[in-house]
């Protein structure tokens, strides 16, 4: 059985970071959901800290090409069966670093990708940034975003039980379940990845000419 | 194998003096650089085409016409000619005229340009970039090969009974390179026509260009123009040399750090590691350039970018002396070693006329 690959991208800046903590919790919950009923299934979870790639991302914006380390991360993200994208909310939206990372990825590379969106913030007042900023970003990229987006405000880390909308752990579990289901579906139907060297899929020239004449 | 230089034609402030050359100074400097290229034994001078500041070369055949009159051997080319926004009829006329003036020492590199607003300024839509490149070149190709052309397309006024004059010199059109940084469609186009493919690899890592060139060679053979090894490949390079490599690094660093395109980005060290840029001794330039053959196969033309980022003319001329005296003679010798006999040399008008005549004789014999 091919291993299932889950990649979590954390745009947290602090060390330690609550954004990373949320990414870890979501990754682990997803891994458990995937592995739970199928002991033979291998699940590979990989968490990326964009902080470590901050200058590489800035350089990519200036030069137009990724450093080897950034290229490796982009490849891991684009090949994943499921993506967990977690950002701190800065000035009412995703952080610039988070946006910049997705800006340097080819805008067709995440088409059809199951994505779980999540964010952290000082107060719960900014939780709809997930719906107003992150969800449209991934909709533009034609990714498939799971219905439950997970927001963790400072107070959530100290709240148990089931408050309005459910406690953080419940939301994590629900979102992880949704991502696991989509990732499984994708892994079952996705064609085997083409070798990287045959990456170009070119329309034969005669067809390109004919298409112009048809107009 | 041909060696030469290509220029972007940027007017850039010299970061070490704060002085910005005037457009007139820069244009005169480009001409001096072209004449120097012939003097030091290089084969090719190519100029970019731009229609916005800080670039000056908007009118390549005017510039190349002057250089043609002042040189004997140099092949005059472009890097690139905008096939998307220029009228293909005017390209056909301008370059055929230049071909006559220069007694055949002309070829041309097609490109799509990299400045968005140039499309609307010339009445075109950037989203049609690839279709424009395909249709316009199809017309240009026809205009150079058929004396009377009837033509109708998507982008340009139709032509009825049109003859592009002057006809190409000796009935053989200028050799065409198709330049691309990222589009496999252009590699496919070059392969379809059996034209050259120029991978302007100077700002990006090699892996991407290996894929493009592999695609081009493969499709060139599939279209029946020869073996993959016979496809016509050109590559870029970017170098700054001093006898002592530390001196080269010290002198070039401020120009690198402030350069258009990649300045204020990665360090000089990171960039030289990841792209063809070489800042060091002539020997280091030789080693890095020779490695291109291992990555891309035996190829036909190597062009170096030598004069951008505000480097003063005096420095550029010194660089060309070193390139012509210390680097290119070694490269010629080394690239010739173990080069299979079937791999063609860089394209010249004389060779293309001979090839055409040989093909005609063969046809008569049959």
C-alpha cells in the first residue's frame, strides 16, 4: 500500500508557536483518523515551518525561482494527499509570509488538493478571517477545502468541554475527519505521479496552429 | 560553435559612483561594445528589444545596421525580437533588409517579451501571448519563403497578393532562434520548424532548462529535422572576471547587489551557486561554461551577458578583452574535443546557402 502523505504548513513566527502547536494537533488528529481503522496503512506526516524558509520565499519573489530547500518543500506540498494550512491572523488576515508562500507556488499546482484551513489569533473576534481570507485563497487555487475551518484563540487553549461551536479538540477532530476522508478519496483515485522529467505536456504544434485557424 | 555577447540595453546607475549614463551615452556604449566584440574575435553580437525605460534598444535593426557597416565578420542578432507585438510583415522586411546590408551576417531570436504593458501599448492582449507568437511567426516564415502571399489570421489584417521586399538574400531567410525562459510551447514551435532554440538560462537553475532542451531535441527529431543531437541549441551565460577571483568578487558585488532583475535578493554566493553566473578568474569561467555541455549536450551558440547593471564602459571593454583573449580560445578548443561529427556548427548564411544548394542538387539527381 502506498503511504498517505499529509503535509502541514505552519506560518507561525514564535518559538514555540501556538500556530505550530495547532498544526501539530491537526496533523496528529488526521494521522489517527487515517491510520485508525487500517493498521497496514502507512501515513507520513510532515510539518513545514515557513519561518525557516522566510528568506528563501522572499528571494523566490525577487528572482523567480526557488532555492533547493524551498523547491523541496513546494514539491512536498504539491504531492501531498492532504494539506493542512495554518496561519496566525495578522492585521485581520493571513500573515504575509503565509500568503507569500502560496504566491510562489504555481497557481495550478494545488488543483483538487484536499486542504484543511486553520488559524490562530489573540481573540476569537478574528475567526471569520478563515472564511473571508483563507477559504477564497484556496478556492482561487481550485483546492478542495474541508467544511470545518479551525480557529484557535488564546482562550481556546484553556477551555475544555463543549462551548458554543464545540471545544477546540472537538473542532480539530471534526476537521481532521473531513480531511482524512477527502485525502483517502484522492489517494484512491489520483493517477500515479508522472516522473518529474516528463513534466511538460505539450500540445503538438500542428494542433496549436489549427486551433488558431478554427477561430 | 559560436561565441558572442548579448545585451539587454539597460540604463542603470553605477552603484559605485551614483552616476547614471544618458541614453545617448548608453547607446554609444552599446555600439562600442559591439565593435569590441568583433575586435576580440567573438562571433555574435545580439541586442534586446524594449519599449520602456530604463532600456534604450527599441529599434534593433537601426542599431545592427550601423554595426554591420563597421564590422566584417560579426554575426548580428537579437535577444529577442518581439514576435508578439511587432507586425510580422515589418519584421520580415526589416531583417531581410539588414541581411542584404550585412551580406548575410544576420540571424534573429524570437521572444515574447517580459513587460506586460507592451502588449496593450501595441494594441495586443497579453493573454494571447502564445497564440500571437505562433500565428505571427507562421506568417513571417511564409513571407520569407513565398514570393506572393495570400494570408488571413486571427490577429492581423489579411494580406492578398503581398510580396515582402527585399526578398531574403540569396533566397535564404535569416536563421531563427526561438528564445524562451519557461514555455514548452516555444520549444515545441522551434522543433516544428527545425529552427534553433535559445534557452536564456542566466537567471534560473539548470534543471528547468534541461527539461526544456530535452523536449526541444526530442521533438526536433520527431519532426524529422535530424537527430536530437543535431538540433540547434543556444545558451546564455553571465560572467565577471579578474585575474584574481577575489578581486572579481569584490569589484562586482556592488553591481550584483543593486542589479535589475535579481538585485536585493539572494547573495552573490547563492546566485553563483544556483545559476550560470560566474564571478571569478577566467579559469573559473571556462570551467563553468564547459560544464554546460554536460548538462545540455553539445550545442551551437554561447552568448554572454557582459554589460548590464551599470558597469562602466571601460570595465566592459576590459571584460571583453579577457573573454576574447583568455576564455573563448580555450572554450573553442575544449568544446571541439570529442564533439561528434554529426553535431552541426553554429548557423551562418554561407553554410545555409550551401546546404540549400546541396539539397537542390540531390533533388535533381533523383
